[in-house]
C-alpha cells in the first residue's frame, strides 16, 4: 500500500502528517501488506510539493519519475530471485 502526499504548498508545513501516521499505523498490522508512506521521500527531494504536480492532486512527469525512483527498489526487493 502506498500513501501519497498532497502536492500543494510546502512539505515543511504539511497539514496531513497526522492522517499519514494514522493510515500507516492502521495498515501496518495487515498481514501480507507492505505500507510505504511517500511523504518523507518526496520531501527529501524537494520541500516544494508543487514541483511534483501541476494541479496539486495528480503527479506530473517529474512526480512520476520521483515516485518510480522510490518504489522501484522496493518492488525489486520484493520479487523472488529469477531461476
């Protein structure tokens, strides 16, 4: 499960930290479900959330590239070794 941040404003004053924490905690106990919160990884790239979206909701091309860079190693780690 991936928790995406809202892409408006500045991540330093992000208003949904508590929602991310609650969703993460609630989902973390589900068997067989890995939970990944992308708020901090996106903020580590830039605190300007609008850099990743053109409309504050949907990812822009650069937002998709950042998300792929974050998630690809996790997907590769989860895949079994090829025979």
